[in-house]
C-alpha cells in the first residue's frame, strides 16, 4: 500500500500542480453572471417568438383581406366590358321608339348580342354545339323526342348551352331524334 501512495505522489509531481480550485464566492459570481446571460437570451428568444406570432397573424389577416377583395372585384373587368353592351341596348330601345323601321332595330339588337357574346367568349364562355350532334347527357338536356333524322341525334335546340373555361355552365335544352314507331 505504501508503494501505491508513493507512486501516486510521484505521478502528481511529474504532472505538475493540479488545477487550482475556484473559490466558492467566485463560483457563485460566475454562475450568477451565466444565469443572467441565459435569462437575457431567453427573454430575447421569447420576444422574437412574440414578434413572429404577431407577424404571422398580420400575414393571415392581410391574406384574408386580399382574398376577400379579389372575390369582391373579380367581375370588375367583365362588368366594365359589358357596360358598353348595355349602352347599345339602351340606344336600340330609344331608336325603336323614334322610328317605324323594325329592320334597323333588328340589326342593332343583333349587333349588340354579337358584341355581348364576344365579351363573354373573351372571358371564357364557349357555346355548346348541339344541332346535328350526337346527344350527350353530360352537356345536353333532352326535353322532347322527335321522329326525324338518325336516332340519338339532336334535331332542335330550344336553349343554347354554355361552358365556362371548360366547365359546364348550362346544358343545352334540346329535342332528340328517336327511331320511328312501327305501326
């Protein structure tokens, strides 16, 4: 045992003096300053968190307002393009009251309808072709059948159908041919 103690003492001397221990007052002072630094860092992180939450909430509110504005004014362009058509209808009515010439009234109304359809087509409206086409229940609404033409073919159109940007807006109301009844 004496040998082990001697060996440890020799080794400690060879390594040099061991680290000097910190005095308790110095340790407390150091720990207090570290604690203050960590508390300050935690407070800064909490303030950053609060700012981030507020920024996110403001972003959400701003996005919602922009969405509502977009919905509210989505048709503004379409309506501004239709207003001249309304003006032309008003002119046609005032013209009809002043003259006896029905042909010019018909032409004016026809031109105004063409103008209206051009505006609607510009905004994605497409007319469904019906007469002479095969009956398609996805785009046609059959309201009657007639014994003329090839069975299953649209023979009359009572109301035009339309798609808006590829989606069915209104089916065409049509008459469909059926096989003649055998008497």
